[in-house]
C-alpha cells in the first residue's frame, strides 16, 4: 500500500491522506486501540486544518469541528468501548 501511495500523484494528496488517517483512527478504535486512534486523529486534523472551503465536496471547516469534538471525546474516555459511534460524520 505504501509503495502504491508514494507512486501515485494527487494534487490534494495530503487531504486524501488526512481522510485515510481519520478512517484508520476509527478502525483502531474499533479494535480497542485508543492511543492509536488518538494519534491518527491528531495527524488527520493537522492536515485537514491546512485546507479551507470545500475539498472533494466536503466542507473542511465543518469536518474539522466534528473531528475536534471526536478528539476531545477520545480524551474523556478510558477505553474504546465507551466511544459514541454516533459522533462519526458522514462525508457524503
């Protein structure tokens, strides 16, 4: 996967990478890895904050606010079983 990703050029490569990191954050959470989820959400948010307006049909300002709320929720729980899955934003 990494080799394929590094060979493929996208103008908004970091935006796409941020979306992937967001998704993998939730996979880590589902697998009980809260620290991994936190780490990837931080990386995703850092990249997403570099974008404004609409990217690939997604309002980045709204997405960032929702993900910041999720990141705060991560801080309030001590295990992934307590995560409120209703917080995950729809992208379409």
